[in-house]
């Protein structure tokens, strides 16, 4: 009886095949009905969108050899389906839709569908979402485990690196102290010897004493430079918001008188940059770069040093350029290595530019050098926007 007390409504039963077909097509997973010859009888809408070659066959009852979706021979596919029936699941290589038609191994529930009026049983394959989800969770777990292990290894590496850097600073301090004692003794004795016996020495002996004195002074300078370099790598960073123009001006004003006399002119141009930096290390870097520019002048050519700041989309730059002799452009990277001196005729330790490079790295900056080998050199510090405030 229907709701009005009349005869039963059989219209829904009459539409049963159509309703079943629509329900199968709308299943929220990739599913197929495959006959004993390997032809696909039915498929869901989800399958039509997911696998390569499916969109061309039309509605859910379009005919297609299921083996075309797998890349397997039909006989091989049927053998695998028959062998997997007792287990109730199978994993097949499926060609996923897309430009590359990538093949992925996907798990399916597998069952044999028998129905009155159907001459032969059909294989029903429905995507195994539980297994797929479990596999995705396993992959995510493995990835998280590797990330955790990598993070632990990185922390251990950083701890060891910090220990090494602190050891370097401790060694540099001890070495500086231990070296300076005999250096002071040598220079003191040389001075005493020169004052007491200098007037009676032959000219050649005086020349030799001068060489010894300069070598002792150079050794003392290298000792100080080593200590400064070690501190640039190991000293803790206490970043402050600083005016780059003020820091540059302090460095220029603090030049030794003998260095000031080498320059025809020193100019500071461009907008003031506000940067996050460690004050002491910034001063060391600027002192090294400005002094380096002044030490490489060319006789009878005016030596000008131009310090220019620039604001860019990616951050800011500070360029220290000079009109000196420059350097071989092929060695633009080598000059930042410790003890690399490209001009042995000039005073220097070969550590200053390496120290500048180390300071830039610690601040997250980058320094590079350029020269044509004739008309001067340019050193440019690139400061990312995150460090330029």
C-alpha cells in the first residue's frame, strides 16, 4: 500500500537498473567492473577523471580493455586477477591522467560479482582507500622520522661546529699571547741592540737589522690578524640596528694618518642604510675594506675611494671602490681565502679579506669583488631585505 492507501508503487522497482547504474557511477572512489575477457563493463566517474584514456570512452558503460589502463598484457592481467581473488585485494600499475601519464602502483579491493541474468561473473575492483591512506600515513611517518633524524644530526653538527669555533678562538688567544711574548722580546732586543751598537755597525749589518725589524713587525701584525679572524668566526652575534653611514664614517675617521695621506679623496654617497649587525664585527669589516682600498694605489695616479650605498628590491648594497691597481679578475674568488696575497709588494697579512668574508657569512650577507686588473677594484656587500631595516 502507498501512503494514500492505494496500490503499491512499483515505479522505483521498474527503474532499479538505472538507479543501480547511477549509484555505481557516483561512488566516491575509482571502481571498475571487468568481464572475463578483460573488457571494462562499468566504471565510476572518479575513475574516468583519474586514469589516462578514460575520458574518451563516454559514459559509465563505455567499452575499454582494462589492460589499457595498466600497461599489462590482457592475459597477464587476467592471470593476476584470478590469482588474487582468494586474497580479496590486488595492486596494479595504473596510468594516471596527466601530461606525463605517470604509472602508479595502486591497491584495489577485488571480488567476483555474480548476478542473475548475467552470463558470466564479473571482477569488481574498488580502490582500497584504507590501504592507500595507510600507505600515505606510513610515507608521512617515514618522512617525519627522517626530518627528525636530520634535525637531530644538524643540531649535533651545529653544536660541534660551535665547539670547534670556540676552540679556535681559545687557540687564537693562547697563540697570540704565546707568540707576542717572544716577538716583543725580539723587537725589544733589536731596538736595544740598534741604540747601543748601531753607530758602529757596517752599512750591510744595518740593512740586515732593518730586515729583521720589519719581519718582526710583520709577524706581530699577522698575530693580531689571526686573533681578529678567529673572533670574526666565533664571537657571539649581538645584532643591533645600526646606521651604515655612521659606521662607515667612523671607520674613515679612524684611519691612521699614514693611510689618510695615501688618498686623494674619500667620498661617501647614497642613502643611509639601517642594518641589523654586530657593531664590533661591522667595524672590523669596514676598516679592512677601506684600508685595503688605500693600500693599492698606483704611483702618479690619483687614488680615490668611493663608498656608495644603494637600496634595491631584494635588499641593499654597499660598494667600496677605488682607482688603484686592481687585481686579476680571474682571482676574484681566491682573494677571499686566508693568506691569499695577490700583491706581495704591499703590506698585508692575506687575512683581512678572508675576515670580511667570514663576517658577511655570519650576518647572512654576501661579499663579492670585481676588477679589470688596471683601473681599480670594487668590493660589494649584498644585504638581503630581511637584514636591511
